[in-house]
C-alpha cells in the first residue's frame, strides 16, 4: 500500500469507535467501510426521511444530502461518496461536495498513487469523465469502461462518436465507437471498443476493439495491431518496457499475444485476467487447461492444481516470487499459493495479501457467517462480526488487522497490529 510506511505500526490493539452505538442515534445505518490505515470507520446514516449523512468514527458530516451512494475510502484515507442534492449528483470528500453537479454520476475510482478521484457523469444525452471536479471538455452519446492512470492525470473510455438509433444496424456495422483520452477521441472508429489500460508513464493507451463483425484486436494510441483474432480480452502494459499483451482466441484455443504476435505456446479453453510482476519479468493468468478446470499459469506454465468453479483475486507478492489467489470448487472457497492449496475450505475468501519477503500469506475468510483473518492456512484467534482485508507493513515485520469485534468488545471497531513472528508459519 503506497505511503503505508507513515501509518501507525506500533504493535497492539486500538479501539477506534463503537460502531454499534450508531443504531440508536439514526433511523438507519448502512454497511460500514474502513480506511486503509485502519484509523477511520464510516457508514452512510439516515438522519430523517430523505436526509442522509456519513458518520466517521461516530461523528456525522455537517452537511446532509438527499441520497448518498457508494461510500469508500481513498488510498490516502479520505471518505468519499456519491451524493445527491435537489436531484443533482456530485462527489463529497470528507463531507465537502465538489463545486460541479450533474444529472447522474457513477463508477467512482481512486488513483492508486495519490488518491485522485474520477467518476463517469451524465448531463442530458452527454456522457463524460470527471477527475477531481474537472469535467472533460467534450461529452459523448455513450461511454463505458472509464479507466484512469495510476496518478490520475489520464482518463480514457470507450465512447460512441455519434447519436445512432438503436435499430440502425448499418451505422453500427460501419463503426461508431472509439476511445477518448482525457475527452479527446481517437480518429479511427470501430464496431466496438471495450476494456482499456494506460501505460505506467501515461504516454500510451491500449484498448480491446472489434475491427469487423468477426475480427478483434488491440489498438494502442489509435494504431491497431497488424494481426486480428476471433476474440481478445483486456490488454495490459508491461510495467517496465510498455510492451502490450492480451489474451487472444486462435483456432487452437486461447493464448497470450504480445505486441500483436502470439507469445505463449500453450493453448487453453480460456485465458483471462493476466497480470505482471512489478519487475515485468513474469506474466501470470487465470487459465482453463480443460473445460471446467481452472488454474494459474505463470510464463505459460500451469499449476498442477485446478478448481472446478472459478479462480479470482490472483496477485503477485511484493518480491515478485509468489502468487496467491482465491479458488472455488464444489461451492467452497480456498486460498492457493504457488500452486498449493490451503487445506481448509471457507464459505467465502477475499484477496490474499503476501508479505514482502513471501514468508506469510494472509486473507480475510468467512465461516458460518463469522469472519476471521487466516495466515498460512491457520486462522488468527480474533473473531470479528465484520472484517477487512489485512495489510503487511512495508518492512514485512507487522500485520494490520481491521474489524468489528465479537466477544468483550462486541460491536466496537478495532485495529490490531501484530508482529509477524507471532503469526502461524
């Protein structure tokens, strides 16, 4: 987590707020959210009919709104939500709304590096992106897959270039979709455009595009790969050299292409959600080597274990040597690390966290409606009514737990900092 070295990593437990007390103070209390550093817990609360606010650590915002939606904390620990006042929508950050208001807003995103906020917005029949209260200068008849760069300075989306009647199949076949970058459209148009990625240096934008009724490829800064395929998924930039890879469908099955050429030799029933190690030397993906069997392939080498329902939340560890994911088989969820599955099954699991040295893997898990944090397959003996994903300190020596507790502190939100030498191995 960026800037987490500035968090309070003092070992021990801190009771932050009595979340259960809000129920007696407000007509309704919605689902709580917790800041990345664990110092703040917030929830949308109903003050009276059609009047809402947000409570942070038990203290309500001074301003109230007609509606509040999609409350979340930014990477720099600010509480932000979509808010409505007199039938117009905007964003409120720590209680203060943006100056600009719109007919509707959605798809709120935070940039990982600095917490910049981007939303999709609508006024009339015009759709556009808005970043930190600054709208695009141009709006479009339709917009989807809004994407922002890591620092928030670049936004891109697939847009419809002109108003087209829904039944006008000839206009759609001619091609009326493209990509707009910071509101400026590419010159070429496509039958469709979908998921987008932005290079780490912000110079390049890549998107899935449909070239003809039957051909799909990747376009980068308005230039298409020379080769087309019968299907493609979301492109990804290598974090070190700006090369672009994407899952593509060939006659032999799905594989990975790089800069327009087939890159992996393996052919799979399906291949999706591919991701890089931070040094750019490794690529991993969720693959199906056989129908109904899912696993992880790293550099085109599949793990030996498979799951028969799905795999989600696959991540590299900070040292780029380990991969962890969640997998589901026969209706039960598991955590798998480097091709080995934890022995216990859970009702649900969430994205695992890998310690900087790769020695520990921690994950939030649910068992019979209760939540716990499991480390290396063993639950920590702190029961929670609700819990949030654990986070390792940058030096890997501590683990932050965040949750509303059971037992003696029932209903109270607490943050725990544990030394890793206390954790299960």
